[in-house]
């Protein structure tokens, strides 16, 4: 399938690496993003620039999107200049943005009416996973078309699971974000406790990262906290967006999520203190402020 041409919309912290990995796997890539400069590295490595979503959407086999917010997803997919109005019948679209399950279902319905095959496929693994091409990819959509898009997904991820019908990928990502949100509180509190106990937190990590407390956040983000490295692998502002989506979806299903709500409260305070563009590990700064 590497002879297929893919359209790629979005070149943020993760999207840029994902696009490059697709080209390294042999796919031809057409690229659009609202700020061309953000796509320059992708263009330098062989991507072809398109001037608009409508221009990009024409005559492609697959279109992949990874943008910021549900409102951005709506703008890209809907309207006379959007993907659904401009893509040819038979095109496969894959939205890898973390977005609303309801919106994923709406895109699927409208795409199918236009003869377009739509998947929601949010990812987990941060900037490191995107760079290394070993993201976890959670897919929602029709099983009978899933194998067609698998080669493209395999260029970006190593754990690719079809979770069910449209919206299932987004619901699975909400489970992921719920687990991370509460877990991040534990990581921050563990490092803060170690410091107050007079321990070397890096030495503490050597012990607890490989025991029952082990987690991706503990292994990958705790070292950044200790080094005061708050550069974004995943933005605080986007994590707050994800937590709000998860809370709204949980409330629709009457599911209690007190840990998630507490985490969002603390991240909201970090945001108010100017932390929106930090990485999610910057929650540690909130604990430092409370000392």
C-alpha cells in the first residue's frame, strides 16, 4: 500500500513525527496545516504542500487529521471547504485527534452518506512515541475496511487495536486519559514526598519504576519533572481539553469520575498560572508551589 498517496492535516508536536514516519515507510504525502512554517520539516523531507483542506482532499486514497480541538475537527471535516464535501467516494479518512466520541459518530454518518470510509483513531505515547513510531492507536470504525488502513497505521504505531464501531476509538482514548489523569497526581506526589524525605528522587525511581507502581508516566515523565524539564510532549491545554471531553462523556453515561475531576481542577489552576503550553509533567510545578 506504500504506493498510495496520503493527505496529512496537522503538524504539531506529534503530527510532525507521524507524518515523517509515513514518508519513511514509503508513502507519498500531501500536507496542509494552518501555519505553513509548522510543516516545514515535513516539507523538507519530501511532503507536498497544499493550500487548503479542499485542495488537499481531492484525489487521495487516505486523509489523516490530527488537529487541536473538536472545533478544529469540525472545521476540517464539515462545510463546503471541508473533507467530506471535497474527497472522492472511496476515500478513507482517519481522525487521530483526541476528540468527542459523539463527533466521531457524526463524521462517520456524514462520510458514509458521501461514500467515504471514516475512522476515529486517537493515539497515546506522546512526542517520544510519535518520534519512534510506536504509538498506541485506538481505532473506531467498520471492521470490513480496517485492514485497508492498517499499513498506514503501522507506519506510526506498534499497538493498533480496532475497538469497535465509530466513536469507540475516542471512548477508548477517554479511558486512557482518565487513567493518566489520576496517575499523574500519584507521580507528582511520589516525587514531592521523596524530596521531603531527603531522598534522591532519581534513585527512588530506580526502585519504584520497576515494581507495582510502574507506569509510562513514572518512567517517562517523572525524570523530566526532576530535571525541571517542562517542554511539551503533550500540552497542558490539550490535556485539559481531553479531561473535559471525558467528564462530559462520563456524565452522559452517569459514570462517577471523582479522580478525573480532581486532576482537572489542579490542571486548571496550573493553566491559570500560565502553564497552558507546558507539557503535562508541569503539574509537578503546582506541587512545588504548595510547599
